[in-house]
């Protein structure tokens, strides 16, 4: 087929090529025009103190801003947060999921939380509750985890200290490590005294130093086998104390982040406004008309194929024409 043939077909099926797109556009326009007025507002979340900076923060590095936005979006649309917002506002979780949208502002750590609904009084409460619950989900939970870690580390320190006290009670000796070092120092001093007394020929002082050395060596021999167990208990207590210190630092950082994520400081809700029907028509009618045109073209192709198949069949079924010669 040539272009002329296509134009001839298009002219013959013009009612289809124009009717379907117009019908689709009209249907969409009527649907938007007759649907209830919808309202929307935007909540701006700007929390630069939560992104970048100290390595102890949750979101650091070159992708920190994108990670924060992605985490906030996942939190805002998570079943747990939606259920909490639904309980706060009385709006069904499914309605919240359909009306909420999170977007990043450029490449910054700021983001916008938008909600659209046919019920104007619910727009601002939903945005406020969603921002509050999502921020709490991201940062307040870290405080709870850090608090549990501090409590666990504190319990370990208490347990290690009690084990040391029980050991000292069982062995009837207090701080054997320090006592062992003191005994070693005493033995070194006694040996020095003994050498000095031997040098001046003081036999009585030498005998006294020898007796004291024997007593000190006996105490040292008694402490020696016990010392490894005691030092192991000390190492456990030191490790637990170090873990407690780190846990407290983590709790301090988590509390600082939770304070920096205070919704009253980082979130602000804009004015509730009516959704423009003109904009909705401009964004929906052209795609509907294009879809109608595509459907019309396909329909014309089908009609032409059917008509071409029908023509040979009609020709084959007609009676033969007799020639004049016959």
C-alpha cells in the first residue's frame, strides 16, 4: 500500500480515528470534573544536623543525604508508622498509603512529604503525625537500643564485680594481684638488707632477714597459683567496664540525634490548598486521548483486514457471467 491508500483508509474511517480519542478524553474529563474536590499540603523536613558530620551518626558519607531520604520514605510508608498515624488521625492506613508521597529536594538532605485527600480537615494532621512518627521510628528507636545496650553492659559489670568479691571471699584474700606485687617488692628489699648486713657482719640481722624472706616467699608461693584465676576475673570486669563506657557514649550520641530530629524543630507544614482541576486535566486528558488514538488505529487495522477478507469471499460466491459469443 502507498501513502495515498493509507490516506484513503484514514478518510473512510475518520469517524473511528476521531471518535475514540475524543470519547476517551471526554470520559476522563467528565470523571475529573465530577469527582470530589481534593486538597493537598506539603510538609518540609529539614534536618541537616542528622546527616553527615560525626562518624557516630547514622547517615554519613557521600550518599548520606540520599540514604536519609530513602530511609525516611521507607519509614513513612511502613505498616507500623501507617498504623500509628491511622490511630492518631482516624484515616485508614490504605488511604494514607495512596495519598502520601516523599521527594528529595535536589541533592540536599531536605525532603518534602506531600499528602492529598478529599477531606481537607485531615490533610494537616496526617502530615504532622506522619513526620513525627517517621522521625521517631528512625531515631527514637536508636535511643531505646542504646539504652538496652547500657543496661546489658551495666549488668555485666555488676556480675563481674560480684564474681571478684566471691573469689576473694572464698580464698580469704583481698586484691591478691596488689598483694603479690607488694610481696615481690618486700622480698627484693629483704634481700638487699640481708646483703647489707652480711657485708658488715651483723649475723642477727642476717638471720632476721632470712626468716622474713622465708615467710614472704611462702606467701608468694601461696598466691602464685591463685593469681591467674583472679586476673581472668579482673580482665572480664575491665572488658565489661570498657563496653559500658562505649555503650554510654552510644546512648549519648543517640539522644543527641533524637534531639536533633525533634519534629517541632525540623518539620513544618505548609498551607492546605485545593488541587487544581486544570492541572489534573492537563496531565491526564492528553495521555487518555493518545491511548484512544492508539486503540482507534488498531481498530481501523482490524476493520480493514476483515473487509479485505470479505471481498474475495463475495467474489467467489457470485454466479459466472456468460459471454456474448455463447
